[in-house]
């Protein structure tokens, strides 16, 4: 089998080191919404301004889910989502490179084209 930078323990070590830099990681989105509270006579709710709330939305077992995010964690959640997008991009690139490394140089692959 063809050997390259994408095979063997060296590739696993490199991958683990690169992925570790992307922590924390999350897949989903962050939304800011305005919700009323339960306090009677709340000035913000009475005036229609309501209260700012952040929701992390994601898919789990084919269903959309949301979780409240504390205001103090919003920056970290945004970074985790950005890291998740970068991880997904790297997964695709790594997969394509790994598949290309599996080809033997003596094989003709002109009939097996895969769209990028």
C-alpha cells in the first residue's frame, strides 16, 4: 500500500496535536432572544423590552434542541462553535488526503472520479 504523510502513527500524533488546539468544540448555533420573566410588574417586561437570553441550538438524534447559555459563557460558546466549524473543515480535508494516500501509484484511477 502507498505510504504518505497520512498513514501511520505519525499522522495520528499530528492529528491529535492539531485537534487538541481546537478545544472547546461544539456544533450548533448561538441565538440571542428576548423573553419575558415571571416577576409581576417587571419594568422591562411591562415596556415590551423583555430580557436578553442566549440559546445554543443543536441537533441530537435527528431533532432540534436548544439549551440556555449563561451570559458569562457566551464568548466561550462562540469560540467553541468556531472551533467546531474549523474541526469539520479539517475532517473533510483530512479525509480527502487520506483517501488519496490509499491509492497505489501503479493503478489507473481515471474511471473513478469523485467530485470535490
